[in-house]
């Protein structure tokens, strides 16, 4: 399929004709494109330079190749240069898509097939309160350190673990243990989102363990696309608990799709989805059991709750995220993990950037259901969110007791 002379990416149709000359199978994809959203400003040579500096290729094998293509994106087409670079350093056959108008890197893949890639490491597969250390496969390694196709883990307190046989086995109190644990758990959450159809994270995300001094938190830094793990102070070491890593990674996934302001309802939805995916993958609604145990608490948050909108709003994104994650967890209980995970992930694509409200979040899930399942679960979805109060639009701006009082007064006046 082409538009003008420009080929449309991933639009290939196979027609299988049997011996009796009848068509037995037709498969492939026909993306529908409403319009092309950008134009060609850059030359192919410029796209090669941009792609080369994006992957930081210092030594090449052969000359790079660049071709103009149309990338289908949610109904629209984007003109991109598909740049193919065989590189010695870093090692790989890279395919980089560069926006033909503004030079932005749209995606990157290393298509090289590695003869090796799996190592082994000592890790916690569940949080340390639930299980002991076990030796597990470390997939997709591209170096003898904890650097691979989907994770690049750095130790702020020491040189990185190096193992020429790719076996990284340490005791939990060894400084390298956290590197291995984070590498392993990033790959698990990467593969989880990959199963939902997400290829946006098919590049190494940076993660730093033993971050800062007494840093009593973990965080995702969108500007650097990096996750940081503190050693804790009031709480325990964040890198040892699998769901902390998965929570931060879910922020990174959302960030690739839609940019939400980190306050009010959009901030709460961002936190709520991160708790949801962490808890869904661990199949446990209690979040942060290990880190909170140092303070004698059973968990940091639980997403199995009956919080109700808007009166349970506290005005803090993590606390308010629990209203959202509570509804998502109920959706998972009603529809099963596979369907709920898929709907919630795909709903990111229907959220507007900026400050969408909870109502917009509900509509995004309903739209995902309509497109994926023909609206089969609309009744269940609506019932759950309505019962939790998300059928109302709350006041804009900051939440305080005054705002909540105003809403309650409004509801009384209108007999809601
Ligand atoms: Zn968070």
C-alpha cells in the first residue's frame, strides 16, 4: 500500500493460493488513514545524522540507509524516515524512525539477533515479605553487566556488576543485588506490557539503584526516562520490592502515550493506573508491603477499597489515585485480569493530554471497550464507575474541604 509514492509502514497483504488455484487465506493489515499530519522538511541525509546521534553510533559497518515512509498512528499518517544503521559500537542493526518534519525520534529497534542474551541472577520474584531469593533467568542481556535490550541498570554506589558468564548471583545485602533485582523485574513488566501490544518500551529504560543518600522513595523521571530507587530511611530499600519497580515503569509507559499534568484528577489517574498495573502483575491489591514494613504498617496503599468520589478526595495524587485504582481493581475482579489490563492500557490512547478528569478516564475505557470488544463490557464498566461516584464532574482546581463542601451543597440543592 502506498500514498503517492510513499510506502505505508506495516501494510502488507499475503494472499495464499492453493493447488486448486483458489484463494485459501488472505492476511495482513490495511491501515485506514484519514490524513497525513506532517510534511517533509528534512533530507534523508539529515535523518541519517539524527538517527546516528540518537543511538550514539561511533563506529559503523557499511553505510546507513534512509527511506521515507508513512507511519499509521491512530487513523492519521505520520511521514517518517526509516533509517537503518549497522553499528559496531554500540553493537546492533538499528532501525530508527525519524519524524520527517521536525527530526524527532519516533521509535528505535535493534533488529540484531543475538547468539546469547540470557544470563542468570539471584532475585526476589515476589516482595521479600512473601518469598525467598531464587535464581532466575535474566533475559535480553546485551552486555556482561545489567544492560540489555529493555533495561540499563546503574549502581550509584559502586561500579556495575560484571560477569563474563552472565551469572549475577549475590546475597541481598551485597550492593549488586539490587541491580540484578531491578533488571529482572523491569524485564517482567516490559514483557507484560508487550503482551498487551505495547512496543513503545522496546528500548532500554535507564534505572538507578542506591540513588542518593537516605532517599526514601522511588520515582520515574520523564525528562531523562529514568527510574530511580532510594535505599529508604523510614522505609526499606525500594529496589527489592517488585511492585515498586512495576509502578514506576507504568508511569513511563503512560508517558510514552499521553502527557498528563501531575496534579488533581489527571495526577490521581496517573498514580492510580501505576498502582493498578503493579498490583495486577503481582496479583495482589496490597502495594508496598516490604517498604512500609519498617514503619510497622501492613502496606503503603491498598487498591482493594470502597473509596467514593468526590467526598474521599484528599488533594494528594497518591491518596486520590486510590479512588481510581479501587475502581480499576473492581473492574479486574468483574472482567478478569486479561480483559481489564487490556482495556486500561488501551484507554491511555483515548485520554487527552493535559488535565483530563476522572470522567474522561471512564470514557476512555468505554471507548477502548467499544473498539476492542464492540462495547460488550460497557454495562459492567458504567455500573462500577457510577457506583463509585465517577458519573459526576467535580470542581476544577485544587481540592480542599471547602470545595468538597461546595460539591455536597450543590448535590443537595439538585437532589443528586
Ligand atoms: Zn507514582
